[in-house]
C-alpha cells in the first residue's frame, strides 16, 4: 500500500512540475499576435482553398497584416470584405479585374478520337499515367472530372458531352481546377475577355486534323483577319490578347474549325446551323 501511495505522489509531483514548467515557458516564449490577424481572418471566407498561395486563410491574414501580400489577395473574398480588410491595415485597395475559369478544349466524344478505352480509376491524373491517356490528342481534356471534384465552390460540373462546364457566377478563380489538371485544360481568364481559342494543342495542323475536328490547326487565318492585331500564333496555337480584342467576331467567321469562339464558349450561330 505504501509503494502505491509513493507512486501516486511521485506522479502527482511530476505532473505539477511539468504543468508549472509549461506555464512558465508559455509566458517566456509568448509571441504577441496582432489582433488584426483575427479580424481579417473573420472577413475571409475560411475556404482554405490555397488560391492565394498560403496554407490557409489565417496564414493569409498574417501575410496581409505584415505587408507581404495585398489586402485583396484572396480571390474568393467579396469586394466589401476586401474594402474592410484594406481599411483595417490602412492600405489603398487596387482595382483588380475578376477572373473566371475557362475550359480550353472542345474535343468531346463527337469530335476527338480515342486511342483506346480507359477502364481505370476515374481520375484524370491516373488516366494520364496510362500510356499518356486515352485521347489521341496529347493535349485534350481526358473528361474524368478531376477538376470538378477539386472545386469546393460548386462552379464546375460535367456536361453531357463529357467535358467540364464552368458556372461563371459561382467561380471564384481560386485556381484549384487549374492546379489539379494534368493537362492544364482549365485556365483563368479575365471576365472582360471577348474571344478565346478553346484549344490547348501545340501539334502541327496535319496532326491535329487526324485526331480532332475542332482543334486549332495554326492556319493563321484568324490572325490575318483580325483588325486589332489581337491574335498571335504561339507554338502552333492561336492566342487572343484580351487587352486588344474588341469582340468584332471576324475570327469566329474565318476559323475553319470553329475553335475561336465568344468567351461564353458557345459556337457562333452559323456553325450551329451548319451542324
């Protein structure tokens, strides 16, 4: 009985000493936290999506207070929240155009050829590891919805054609879909952009024609017809400069594959009629 009592007293003394030591350490090594960090954290959405480049919203709040990043670094925060954050740190809020995700591929099952039937895990990253994916186009969307699953805001869904569809009203431009796609099919574009070449292929036109009927063949007709010089052929792919494009639609009419379209992604009326 005496040995049991001794053991209990010893353990109690050790626990008291450890608690006292931790209490002293907490005061000695205490690092004061700027109260604005918590206030800014409350204004942020708390999604911890990583779109800002930080591990979470509180980390971002600390970076904003310390001046490492601007007060509107969170792409998911509302304009009102950004204004209040800027007021808390006494900063001037710089205007930044809103961006949304766009799917840079129109090669669905009706227009893009498959090399084989993929029966593995329903994940684009896994499919990419199997002989480079089932799509004959090495740059095309694999259509397994990995980007859809990554979107915590419900801004993406799989369309009936097997390609992702973006809801611009729900998209916060967090970039999760961009980061997770093995082929960089989703990309962020400014909401003011009027025309987009919805293709990601950098293959020569002859190769593109063999694998997809709606791919960019780098013919340059869009570039020649553009009155604003807003289109360049970069690495065998048409690229539209949103700062120069006026949305006149001449490139829509001239593009032989119909891949240059309004930013909404809808095919021009004449091509819909032809289909």
